[in-house]
């Protein structure tokens, strides 16, 4: 219902502002502009989906090879010691460790179709040891909040969207993977904030080696960035796309090599995964059309510009650079709706160019935050949890932290 009200309010507020402008200025062209924007947004939605189809088909095919080759199971085993440390209330050897690890691994690899059923299974397993069936247990809370701030190795959909927009804008030799490492860093720090927030409420012992290793990795990233001079950061910002491309290429080759040595029928696995990717794009189309419709009304009426000007004025009063401001609505919308945030992201890239600073920041915001309300509703609803305790608070804290971190990292790499 939250998304329903948000969508309706964007349209109704946008139209109302248009009416007010007409009575104040007498300019009836505002309505023609709004209608033209609606039709253009529908056309843009399907143009984007056409561009997305090929990339998503390819990537989901490759990911399915990795899944069939046992890479998902390997990651799950690697993560088990960490999960034992952060889920102290789960008995040793309980079956939920397997589904928890598998869900986290699938999220890391961007396998949403696999992650969701694994996540639902994890919630079911955790519900079996939950004493109060209508109130979220500590383990369920940790699992849900970490899902709202999960680490993503490769932001597949955002990279695919950037490539699609680059084709539409006629950019030759464009590298959509240049947001790969910055997005990974945003998801990591967002995950760290989410974990610390829940750990505070649950009084989890942080002095265990899997948890200390996590902190060590975060401190290493901060130390590396802090000790880079402006020239080094500028050079890194220019080369980050090539580094990201190399890592992704190595991952693809590794998946195929492991599949080959394990005698996986990779051709069929690729086709099966590719079919899922294509169907995923088709399923996205209506959501993209409906959200771009609302965003278009809100933008062409002048509401979005008024909102941005207000935020920009506040930021300027603080003596800060205002170039990032247009990326902020993506972060504000993402916890409510992934498709809504995607619609705003498309609007930002279309208005500013896919390779602009603000578009890159908006992309790492999109890739580094999660649909908090959706995740809580689906997972808690699947097992009948009515009292979510502090799950929403911690999830939103993590989303806000990821937004701030994304802005800082954007300036570090491209500012």
C-alpha cells in the first residue's frame, strides 16, 4: 500500500501544481508538456527494456552456469563461520545455516530469482526455532536487516541499464562497469552499518575473528582511500572501469572453466538462465512504464525541480557542493520501491547523460541500497510475523547510511 500511495501522490501533486501554475501564469502549455512527457516516458520504458533484454539474458545465463557448477554451494560453505558468529541464538548444526548462507551467496552474485526462494526457506527454518511465532526472533531480525543491506558483488541490472541508456544516447565504447567497485564498496559499508545497528540491540559479541575480519576489511578500504592524493584518486577514477571490466571478465571465465572441469552441461544451463533473464526484463516493463508515468508528471509539472532546488539551497547553505542533489531522490525512493527508484534513475540519466557525475552517483545509490519495505513485507509475511520490532528502523538506518556513503564515494572516484 505504501507504494500505491506514493505513486498516486506523485501524480496528484504533480497535476495540482500544474493547475496552480496555470491559474497563476495563464500558461496552458504546461498541460501539453505533461501529456507529451507521459507518452515519451512510455516509449522510453520499452526502449530501455529492449536494451536490457540482451544484457540480462547473457548475465543470467552465466550466473546459472556458476550455480550449476556448485559455486553457490562453495560460497555458502565459505560464509558459514561468519554466520555462526552473527547468529548466536541459532543452535550449532541447525539446518537454517545452510539456507542463510545460500541466500546470502545468491544475493552476492545477483541471483535474485534464486535468492528469494532461499530467503523464504531461511525464514521458515528460523520460524521453527522461534518461541513467539508472531514476533520476529533475534535471528530473523538479523537476517532481514542484512537482506535490506546485502553485499552485491556485481550490480547486474544497473550495469545493464547504463549500457542500454548509452546505446540510446549514441555513446560509442561506453563502459557500464565503471560503477562496479564503487557500488561494491557502498553495499559493503551499508552492510556493515546494518550489522552494527542490529548488533547494538542484540548485544552481539564483536570480538570474534569472523566479525573482526569484516571490520578489518572496512578499515583497509577507508585507509586506502584516505591515503590517496587527489592525483591518485583522479587516475583511479579514470581506470576503475577497466579494473571492474577485468574482474568481471575473470569471473565469467572462471565460471565457465569450473563448469567445464565439473562436466556441467553449460550450454543448457546458459539457455535456462538466459530465459529467466529475458522473462525478468519482460516482467519489469509494466513496472517501469507505470513508475516513469508518475515521475514524468511530477517532473514536467515542475515539482521535482522545486524539490531539488530546496535540497540544493539547504546543501549550499552548508557550504557543500550541490552536484549530487539530483541523485538523492533515487535513495529516498529505493526503500519504498525498486521500480520507482529505477524510474527516477532513468530520468536522471536521461536528463544529465548516462556518463555524467550525478548519473554515476545515482547508479551507485541504486545499486547500493535495497527495497526495505518490500523485503520486510514479503519475508515476515511468509511466516506470519506481525511484530517486526526494530527491523524497519535498522533497515532505514542502513539505507540512509548507504546514500551518504554513495555520495562520498562518488566524489572520491569522480568528483
